[in-house]
C-alpha cells in the first residue's frame, strides 16, 4: 500500500464492512460517519501507510470504541491475520511553562493559506505559525478542552522546507506540503496529526526530545 489511491480503497472497504455488519456496530451511534470523518471538526479516525502496512488511528472515546469493534469484525473475516501491533496513548491536555519542540515531515495546508502567502498578506513563517496554532486549537476543541489558554507557537523560518511538488489527496485534488519544525506551549499527543488530509495519514506530529 503505497499511495493515496490505496488508502482511499482501504477507507471504502472499511466503510463497506461497517455497513454490512450493522448489528456489530449497533451500540455505536453513526458508526459509518465516524469512519468517514463526516461532520467532525477533526478527523478522529485516520488511515496511513507505514512501511507498506496499514495503520489506523483513533482519537476520542467513540472513535476508539468504533475502531476496536471494526478490528474485531475484521479479524473474523481474516482469521489468518498476523503481525498486528497495537499502540495505546492516554492523553490529557497540558499547557507547558517550557515549550515542547515538534516535527511534521509532511504538513499539508489549504489553498487559501498559500494564497495569503503569495499575496504577501503574511510572511510564510507568520501564516504557517497561525495555521499550526489554529489546528492545535481545533484539536483541543475536538477533545472537549475549550476554552483553553493562549496557544503560543514558534517556527524557526530556517527550518521551513516547502516540497516542490504538491501532494495528491481526495478526488484528484492536490495540496502544498511543508517539512516543518516548531515549538508550542501545549503538550500534544504522540499520535496526533494536524493540517490537511490527516485522515489520509498526512501531518503526523513527532516530538523532538
């Protein structure tokens, strides 16, 4: 599994399985919508290819229950399934007195962000800082941490690297991507993704310890 089309096929097959096993998911309201990430301010179920293998991440109580149920049903249909790794993280939002450093290897942005940069309404550093801060705020609202203190984000403009080619996302659309490092006064989950098309695996945030 190496590209967006493969992941889109996985998402389609996942939703078909949820629809066909309606009784298994009866205790989870709007299960199909959860896997489709409809009507959510943040994509709570995310798909990615990690070294050619499928990775599915759930953030949130309902989303985690839905993913556990899906995996139980999936194993029933694929009894020979092997080499499965489960990673758990318990997260509590925390604001820090000393900023934490982070790295996003592929951070996709909306077209209007790039337009603001091209039109020189903001410098690249200013606009990306604002976009990261807003994305962090959206995640905090998604987990119910609202209102929250001011989020302070700092980017060293020397570390901003824009990819020469855009990245394919849904329905043939493309988005501009950056390799970016930043610091923030908020503790973020180690499995977090932010930016555009997080449900396709983009925007993975890693800690710089």
